[in-house]
């Protein structure tokens, strides 16, 4: 398919196999993908959001949370969630975008736009927001991240929305910020990347831990130790598609329909039945975001849906 005008193409770099992996066996009890980016294309076979969702539905994915990384993609997600019953939206400016916006004098306007989007129907989370010390190393850039992180936390609390946290090489400062300003009632560490210590902190504070395909990687020993430590009542699962494709397809494009690989790995590692884990994760997911059918979608078509987000 070559039609998807709504997507942004990701730089493929040195990757060799850009074909989508085959579909896994359908889940008996389906689950939700609580963090994905349908607007980013990542394969030689670009898929429209409808094709992505249809593939996901065919293997038991009950719904997805479409996550914004700037005003344009957050707007697209909010507009799409309003007309697509399988989608809810999260809106935010990604930490790695904040330093550039601060330099341009545009960060405050972007945060105001996110605050407005947070009031839209079927927007159920603020994210992804947080701190990224891997890509941002200069003090000014990190200061911009922190200011934006605190602003996003306030937006989430004001609108009684969940918070989806991006935390890369910044565990201590993320935790310190949440404790200092007060975490929203429902806080999620997206693509959980810590070990047992961070899992214990999350457990003590009732913060959710969302595991992505990284937990299946052979070298992710500390991540699996954190999975073992995490209470089942605080577990979520995600793809972070098109990134972090689970084994055995690491390096190829990721998509919501591949989520069963991660779920089955988690169940096997924890020594539990996959249907029981799916049921628990579904309960957790709906506790965080509400039900996908709590708010009706609008019946009219959305002319914005097929236009690419302009970053």
C-alpha cells in the first residue's frame, strides 16, 4: 500500500530488513497497546492507520493509545481518537523537542496548545513527557526538559488525566520531580527501563510500569528482574511502535499487531497463564485510561485524518 499520507517517514539508517514481520497467533484474551505512534512510517510497506488497526484487531488487540510527541502529532492523535473507536490519545511535547522550542522562544506556546488539547474528548493521557539525558546532555536543554515536564504534570492533574513518562537515563531526577511537585493519580513509566530499585519505587508509589519489546531482548536481564519485582496490579504492556520490535523480529518495523509476542514472553517469564496476565493487564489499563467505549466517537468523517502532521 502506498496511500498513507498521514504518516511521517522515519530515517531507516543502516537497517536492512524493512518488511513487517508475519502476524502472530491471535490472543484468546486480547489486550490494549497503551503506547504507540501510528503516524510514523517504518517499513517498505507503509500502512495507513486503518490498516494498522485492522491488523491489530485481527490478533486480539482491543485498542491502542496513540501518543503525541509535539503539537502536530498530538493534534492528529486527538482528532483521530475522536472518530476512531479503537483509539484513545495522549498529548505532549517530547522531552527531546523541548530544548529546540525553548531556543526558538516557542515552548510556552507549545505547552499552551497541549493544555488545550488535553481538554478534548477521548484524550485520556498527557505524554509522552519526562526527561531524556541520553540525547540531551547540555544544561540548558535539560532545564527546558524539566520545565516542560513540570508543566505537563500540572496539565495532567488539572484535567484528571494519566501521565505517560519518558525516562531515559534520568531515573533519579524523574522520581525526584514527581515527589517534589506531586505525581498525578495515574502515572505510567512508558517503556519501563529501570531495574529492581526503580520497580520498588514505583511499587511504593502506585506508579504503573509499562513493558515494551525490550523486555524480550537477550541482554535485558535487569529489565526482567524489574518485571519479576513489579506487582501484577501495576503492569501494562505496549509496543512503542514503530520502535523496539520484540524478539524474534528485533530490528524490523514494529506495529501494534506484534504486541502478542511481548505479552506471551512476559507470561512465560513470570510463569503464569497468558490469558490470566492479559485479563490483569486489561483491568490495569482501563483503571489508567478508562474504557475505550466510555465516550462515543463522532459519526462524521474527519478530513484532517489523511493529512500528515506538520512538525
